[in-house]
C-alpha cells in the first residue's frame, strides 16, 4: 500500500508540472483570443493568478529537479554529469531560437499595431472635430451677440408683464427657442418659449450660473440629455435698482442636420481616439501574453530536458551502480529495463554477464574450497608426519616446511618460508650441511637421492637421513624438489649403544676371567722368590708385583664398569623421595672429602616419583664424581645441586641440576656427550656419563649437559612424574644403597 | 454618512472624496468610459448577517465636441453634463440614495458601502495592464454606519 502511494506520488509529481504547463497554455490561448474583444470578463484576474501559480509550480518543480541534479553531480553519482550535460546542451540549443522568436514576434506585433493607425485619418478626424467646434463657437458667438442685444431691450423697470411680453416677442423657431429671466439663485422670474407645450425652462448648472453672475455672461454649446446639442447663453442684466441682479437665459437649438453631423464626427473621432489610446495597452497585453508563452516554452523546455535526461540516464545510472557493485565483489546484480532499445540490450547483456559471473564465481568458490580442503588435508598430513618435509621451487627457495622439519632443524615456526637454502644457511648456521647436501644433490640432477647428514645444533650432534625427489612441473606447477628427512640420531645412538654393550660384555667376559690368575700368579711369584733374591732384586720384584696387582685391579674396575654398562638392569621402581636421597649421598661426600662444598636447593619430595633408588644413587654418584673431578686434585670444588618441579604440556617433570664451577665440558664431550669412552679425564673410563644416560633412559627421562654462559658445567636430568591419580599418598623413604 | 428609514425604504446620504488617477483621467479623455460601482450592504447589527444588498453603477464620459463631461446615474433617465471633471466628481461625492423595498424589523443594523472602479468594464486590451498596474486601483474600503429602526 505504501509502495502504491509512493508510486502515485511520484506519478503526480511528474504529471503535475505538465498539467500546470497545459493550464498556462490554455490560459494564454484564451487571452490571445479575447484580447481584442469587447468583453468585460471578470475572471481575468483569476486567470492571471492561475497562470502565475502554474508558472510558479513549473518553476519550483524545475528548481527542485535542478537542485537534485546538482546534488547528484556533487556527490559524483553515476550518470549525474551525463544528465547535467544533456540538460545544458538541450537548453543551449533550444533557448536561443525561442528568444529569437520572442523578440521578433514582439517587434512584429508592435510594428503591426502601430501600422493600424493612419496619421492622415487621425488628422482628418481632428480637423473635422475642430470644424464642428468652430461651427459651434460661431453659433455660440452669434447667440451671445443676439442675447446681448435682447438684454439691452428688456424693460426691467416696466414690470414682469412687460418683460414677459418682450421675451415672447423675441422667441422664434431659429432661436432663441426659449428665453427666461432668472434671479441670482437660478429661479425663474419670467419665461417665454417658442413651443407652447414646453415645460419649465431647463435651469443652468452651478458652473454656468456662477459664470454668468461673476463674468456677466456665459455662452456655451451644451449636450442635451438625448445626444443633441444646444447653445445656452446667460447674460447679466443691468440692475434697475440697487441690489437687484437678473440673468437672461437664452436657449438656441442647432439644426438637426448639424447635430447629426457633429454627433457623427464626435462618435468617429472618439472611436478612433479610443482605439489609438488603447494601442499601448494592446501592445502591453500582447507582450505580456508573449512573455507568458516564452516562459511556458522555456520552462517546458527545461522540464522536458530534465525529464528526458532522467529517462535516458536512469538505466545507465543503474548499470553504472550495478557495475560498481560487481567491481566491489557483489556479483549478483540485475538491472531492470523497460525498453527494447540499445539501453535495454545493454541491460540484458549486463544481466547475462552478471549471471555468468555468479556461476563462474560459485564454481571458482567451490573449486577454491575443494583446494583449500585438500590443502588443509595435506597440511594435516604433513603436520602429523614425524619426518621433516620441505619443498623447494626450481630456484631453490623454500616453498613449504612442515612442523616436524622446523622441529628437527630447530627453526622458528614460519620463518624459513620464502627463503632460499643459502639464506636459510646464512641465518641458521647449523642447517648449512643440509643446505649444502640438498644443493649438491639438486645440481647433480638426480631424480631421487638419499644421504645421511650430520647437523650440530647447539653443539649436539643430530643425524638426519635425507631423501630427495624432483617434482615434475606442469602448466600450473613450476616443479622443484621435495626433501624428506628423519632424525635418526636416536637410532644411531641405539645402534652404537648396542655395539658398545656387546663390546663391554665381551670385555667383561674375555678380560675379567684371566685377571684373577694373573694377580694370583704375581703374588705367588713375589712370595716364592722374595726370600731367594737379593735385596735389590727383591725390591724390584716387589715393585713389579705390586704394579701388576695394581694394574690388574684397575683393569678389573674397568671391566666391572663395562659390565655395569652392558648389564640389562631390571628396574625395581618404588616411590622415592629424591631430596632425601640427595642429602644422604651428599652427606657421604661431605664426610669423605673436606675440599668438596655442595650447596643444595631442593624442592620437597616430590611426591610420586617412581624410580629405582639404587640406580638413582648410582646416577648421583656419577654426576657428583664427575663434577668433583672437574675441579682437579686437591682443589676446592663447589657444587650446586638443585631440584624443582616443572609442569609440562602433557606431563610434569622432576628436574635435577648438578652444576660445578670448573672449566666446563670440552667440545669433544659436548659433541658426543654420552658416547662411551669419550672422556676428558686421564684416568676416566669414559663410561660415567654413558651410564648416567642409560639410567635416565631406563627411567624414561632425559639428560643433557651444557656449559652455562656464566661458567662451569651443568648436567640436567629430567624424570617424568606420574599424574596425580597414580601417585602414592605419602613420601616414602628411599631404599638404602 | 446619514441613514434614515422611511417606511420600507432607506434614505442614505453619503459624503465622500473621489479622485481619479492620471491614467484613468487620460483614458476617459480618450473616449474610455469609466464605470464606478457603488456596493451597499445592510447587515444585522448583532450578528452581521447580510439583510439586503444593492449595487449601483455610475458612468463617466467625455464629449470632445462640446468639451463637456457626462455623468450617467441610475436614478435619472437622461445623463447630466458638466463643463469640468471636478464637477462630476463633486456630484459623486455627495450621493443621495434611496434603497427601496427593504423590509427591516425594528432593531440595530449596519450599513456598509464602498465604491470602486469597475476594471471589468474597461476595454479588453486595458484589462490585463489594469490588473497589474496599481494606478488603476480605485477601490475604497468598506465604510460602516450603524443605524436603528424603531418600532
């Protein structure tokens, strides 16, 4: 309903100015048709008001539309400038002809009206009038003279009868036809008329009476009430007695032929003067009507220009707006069109294009979603792989690096993307061997390759098994290479550990057995021969035997250590309070070595640690002994042992730090920290840290060694703590070693 | 103004001042007759209800042959002539009207009069200019005069 009202209003808004224009046109035609008529039309005023009202409506409508158009131009709405240009051109081409016609018509009308009046005719009429007036003047003059003579003959001293007789004797058919003696107030004293049936004499007017009294006489041709003329003469008479004043009124008729002629001359002259006088008004009326027509034409031209511009530009504006929306990404656009012309064809084409774009966009969106799903799936797969995967474009730039690759290579997440291998190696030096290997293999041009690469991130050795393949190129892919690598460090370590265990077992088995007979043989030799040799030889024998015994003992310890390392220990897990265990071990060291200073910073418990106390005691012995021996014989060794609980993402950890103030681990040890027989001590077996790693590994923990920046060496052990539901209710006592 | 009731008629005496503008005088000298309309209304004094109305026309002409002015009034069959225009206007300034056949009950009344130049009686070419030209406005305001009809 509201929409219908709106449409109705819009239709009225469009139709109303046109109706107003038609009213103006009609009114103008009425005025033109009646301008020369004799009618007395009282509706002229209303017609004029209506006309002005219609013009005002037209003007307001145009002003409103022009203002709206200017606002659109200022806002740079699509099509507004085209519409403004259209209106301007329309006016430029339509106004000058209208103005030319207007001025030419005005000039033509004024000249034509002027030509209606002939100067000679006017002069002739004027002369006729003057002739008539001259005749009347002459007749008046004659009447006055005659009246003067009669006035001199009147016997005022003889009484009214004598006067009346004199008057009667002087009236005649040619004049005067009526004589009357009047007193100063105009009342009749005596009268005589040629017509015996005549009424009382017609009295003079105030003006004539006054003139007669003041000037002595009055003579003038006067119109009668019936369209004729007569001459009235008033003559002041000499006073017979003091104070008495009389006027003699004489009425002289004009011949009927003369009266008819003067009447005709007067009527024609008057008619001509009337028309001549109306000439100016006539021209004004024509100019006014022409101006109305011009205004009507101009306003209608403007209105037509505005309407035509709107009709022409509206579909183009709709198209422009729809195009802008399509350009902004809103492809589902349709333009209404009501015509079958070129604009309609353009709108149809646009709608077809819009539909095609929407279809293509939906297909593209569907494809993109599918690709995105595939990409996400691939990303998930790559992210779930434990192996590192990296892809390179033909120029050697990293295109993709999965999470495992970043983890294995110790790279910050996302930083390596888009870098070349050389740039990556420049930024992260430990990746250099891998970069060199990949570069070398790619340059060789082999489709598939495999090579073990050794990296040393943070001073630790990491062994990677890298396999590379060339990616084939296509229309949409540039090709490149894909490299997959696994961290096989643990695998290698396990293999080495197994080898070392086998060696240790064989050593323990092959070497340990002969040691006891060797020692016994040496002691027996010393005992049998000691007494039989001289002092010098006996002394040499004694030293040699002692040396053999000592070396055998050292060899036995070494073999025992190898045995410990090779032995597959069956853990006896039980709740252990690590702080108490540490204090017990430290107490033994403090008692036995006064040069050893140990600081403790232990957390309580912690509750829940399930471990083999014997193994942990061995672990502590090895770590403390290592730290003590790092200080050198006889020097004061300062150790710091600390424990703390560390909350991890999946599990909690017990962290044990053993730190000394010595020179730190040598680079060789840091490179292969837990490799058996890698030691920095002359008398060391090289199995201490290896045994530590074995104990920690048996407890599912981690161990690492490092040299802190502020000096010394640090061994850090991390043992897993069970979840709260799996812990014991109290802190148990550790098993005595 | 003076109003007197005589039976069913009203005797009205009006004194007023009339002047013609220069264009109007020029027009009448050029043969355009001027028509003056006198509107008279009788209204009830209490509620101003219209009781009776009367309109009279006076026509002024100029006669160039005798150079006299002619005034045609509704109360006389023949027009009267005057040697000067001012005599015509003086005649119109002192109007004596008789409004006949007006049955008025005893009470208070109000007589309203106005006089104006009838532009519609002008020749057609003059009507449009006279509508837009103020010098052609010869309209007096309404003049009220209360009077009483006694029982």
